[in-house]
């Protein structure tokens, strides 16, 4: 790799529709926020001739972070597709956000890609989140390479960062993480740092100087040879150890010289199989330059070492009814199977769906079947509809370049699919199919919102529906107990973007209000109540008297109604009326306005009038009786308790357990897992973990994750209950 002479392809470098899966490479860029992914994408686009200057297309816009919101946020917040062409290969570069709140966009990129570039900043190193993503990619065998950026930073050290990457990513085989090139340093600058001006190819033994702004090949000098030979020997041994030719290592150790062509072929196969992970260096082009440092080498690696879509194991495919279906995946002549990996809105075009085609060929004006199943727990209803494909295009910054068709293995955008949501499957109208949805993290940060004004209220429902359709990591809840509209998000930044999109895209202004949990009430002891509803104001009067007894029941019992009336004191036809009255009052609450649960209400006695008694009168009497019983009893406030599971690195176990205890949590147990992590199980009141998604990230430096599920309601401590009642009184 890296031996060929490359020229700037100019306009010819712009990507069009691919003609065969072997001429496509789908690559996702992964790395923490600020590692330089977007800058690298723009540098690659410049080297491939897809842009006229660093990161710019003809209209002056950026190719990756082109959205106005990303400019305001000053970071990537969504998945971006940047297609370029290199040596006749179409490369779909998928730029993902590095901030943890936008992991949904990252997972969409992983779904659409066949290989990954892990971008690591020489000034920041490898964080815990990046390590976890590496393990996820390893679990599915995704081929990976590592790109070290920010080599211009003071104290940046390529060799030291390569060692750190080998330690972080190599696992039991750190020799599988090795550099293909060594940096060439120029004269030191005033701060003592020697900037990287070129690269030395370890296999080719060539020097590639970028100091002039373009890649110039030459022979290394005597000063570079000792370091070059040592690193070259390590690389050759690393490649041979992963070779499919088991005799190659024995021959090499026996003194046989392995030719470079064989080494490069073995390297390419090892990278494509996901067993060898090369380390490269890259830097953006300087002002006026036409190539960024290391970008040619990186493009060569992608086109020659990364796998084609034909080599990817496709996700499971079934019929919408769940029956399994076998297909020759990534065959342009097969039945159509494509997936919506991202949904966005354009103020002029409308809804735009980014689609990865896994099988068959997607054509403009084609009628397809849109199927969405498996996300109903997040507010995405299952659906099966037919829709007509509108314009097909390849995105490039704010531009959409029209194409007539998209073959298996390629990515493109579809305009105006009104029903399709992120994660939906597109298939042939006469052969509907469904792909298993990819795993998404649960949104665990609640954001309670209200419309700012009446006009906003009219638009709120539609705006929220569109927001959730675009982002499967966001869940919409209409809480029937608290009567709040709640957006569940992944973190504060995710919530900020949601509010900004509501305002700027959908014209809806909302106010954020305190989130309330669903509290309950119950009786602390036995109590009796008498409900008397007697009114006479001329004409038909109202007459109903009932006497009840209320006693507490074990948690989870609900409300039990018992009739013990004797002698017809309450006529049989009015006993259901009393029950309806007490149940209606129980739903409204008897003390602080929260539903009453876990009690037995026994109807003991009552009185009726032959003319003035009625269903409505006995309903009212039942409600009054329950309120009187509550006034005489101790009413407990019940709070929901969640079962929480926290997966955290061993270094942070003590801090996390201490924090859970401070939230009135009860630790149920711990369990050691792989990768130096511990699973902590605990029960914690939900009122104490409203912001736990944010607090845990801060506590564990972004390395922990958790899930939660409702366990039960249980009595709230007296001091906490008193505080809640005070808050209710103050609000009213």
C-alpha cells in the first residue's frame, strides 16, 4: 500500500452511483468528540478531488458539519454521508458524532458501514467510550483501522500513541495493532515541537514528503534507516502471524526473504478479515495545499484493504409475519432489501431518508413496501404500507446529486417517504420483507415540556411525532398519571438538540417544566367513613347514604371492593354505583391528588329513598365516604422504585455504589463481567434518578451505562413525603 503515484483527480473524483458492489466501500469514522473525525473527512474529500478547498464544495458549504444546528452547537450532532471516489472505487464516508448523547447516530453509522476508522487524537488519547465501541465492533468482527490525528499539537508523540492504542485495542494480541508508516519530522518550532511533514512507508521503504502541500515520493536517508528497519521487522512479523499461509512464519524465521507483494496481499486480507488493525497518521491540508498528510495512504488502505459489501454478513431477514427468508445478500439482481438508517428534514425538500441497500436495486419512481416492526415500546407503531420512491440522490454537504438507481451495497437518499422512519425496511411491493432492527440504547433522561402558547400547542403533537420518527433513541411519553408530555433523551446535549429542532425546524416553542414521577397513596391503617348525599330543592331530590370501611392491603393488590350489606339497606341496583363512586375517587386521590392503591373497601350499610335515590347519588355518596375515611386515617405517600443495573469499570465501582446509597438506593449485589467491568444491581426510588443518566456519565468519565425498569411502589420516608406535600401546597 502507498507505492503508487497519485494525481489530484479534480472533478472526476466526485462520486456517482456505483455499478457493482465490489466498487463500493462503506466506512464509518468513530472516535470521541474533538478527535478530528470531521476534519479528517474533509481532508479525504480534498485529496480525492471532491471539494475545491479544505472541507468546501462549490457553494462554499462544508461537506460534513453543514447543518446550521451543528454550527451553533460547534460539534457534530448527526450522521453525515460524504461519498468520494478513489481509483475507481466509491467510498461512502460516514462521519458520526463523538459525544455520547448522539450514540444513536453512531449506531446507525455502524449499521450502514462494513468497516470502521477509529480516530484517536494524539493530544487526548483513548477514552473509555472509544474502548467500549472497539469491543462492540470486535464482537461482530468488523474490520478496523486506527488513525492518529492532531500530530501538530505540542508534545504529540506518534510512537507513544501507537503503544497506547496497542494496549487499549490489542487485547491478548497487541502485535495486531501496528503502524504502516512512521512520521517524518521537520525542524523544531519555537516551542520545541518538531512538526510531522511526511511519512516513511514500512513495507515500501519509501519516504512521502507532504511539506510542499502535495505528496512527493523519495528514498529515505541514512538517518531514517535504523528506526525504519526495526519497525519494519515488527510489522512483517505481525502480518505473517495473521497470514492464512501457516508456513510463512516458519519460512521467515528460517531466513527466507518474503517479497513485498506477498506481504501487502497478506496485510490486505488480514485487515479485511478483522484480525489485523493498522495504525496510520493523518493531518488536514495546510492553506493552499491539495493533499493532507497521510490522506493518500488512508484512501489506499480503504480501497485495497477494507472489505467490499459482498464480504459482510447481512442482518437477519424475515417476512413481516416473522417467517425466516434466505436471500443472496448484496446481489443487485436479488429481491430488494434496504434499510432506512437515518431520517432528517429539509425545509425545502421535506423528509429525507438515508438508505443502505443490502440486496437488489432501488430505483427512482419504484413502488416499495415500507415495514417497521420492533420499536413499539418507543412510540413507533408497527406499520406495513406501500410508498412510491421519489427522487434518489447522493448527498454532498447541503447538495443532493440525483442518481437513477442504487445497487446492493451502496448508500443514497430518498426524498419524501412520508411513512418511513429510521430503522424501517424497504422491500419489493410483491415480496415484503423485514430486517431485524439494530440495538439502540434506552433514553433514560426525562424532559417534561409544555407548549409555550396556544399556537404552539396546536403544532406540538405533529412536531413531536416527526422528531421521534427521525430519532429512534428518543421516546415520547404522555403520562396519564402526571398529565405531562415527556421526551426521554440520552443526555442534556440530546435534549438541547431536540428543543432546538422543535423550534427551528417545526416552529414549535416549548417550555421545560420539572419532571414529576407517578406517586400513589394508600391507607396506613384501618378507617371508616360515612357518605351522606341528601338534597331536596323542589322536584326530584337526591338521597344516598353509605357506610364503608377501608383497610390496607399488601403492595400490588390494587383496589378490592367488598359488599357486606345485609337486609337491603342499599338496594342491589345501587351497590355498583357505590363501587364506581369509590373507584373514581380513588383514581383522583384522597390526600395529595395521587391515585389510591392497595386497599380493601367494604360497603357495610346505608340508606336509600324510594323516589330520590339514584345511580348518581350513590356514586357521590361513595366518593364522600372514601374522603371521610381518609380524613380519619394515616395516608402513606407511595413512590415508584426502579430496579437499576449499572455496568461500570472496576475503578469506579466504589464511587458508583456510594452514589447509589446516597440516593436512598439498596444495592442487591454485584457481578464481575469481562473487560474489567462490574455489574451492580440495586433498587432506587425513581425520584432520585431523574438525572442519573447525566450524573453517572460524570461520575464514571463516560465509561458506565445503566438500565432501569419499574419494580413497585413503596412508602416514601416521612420527611420526603412531607417535603413533597409542601411542594404541592406551594404550587397550588
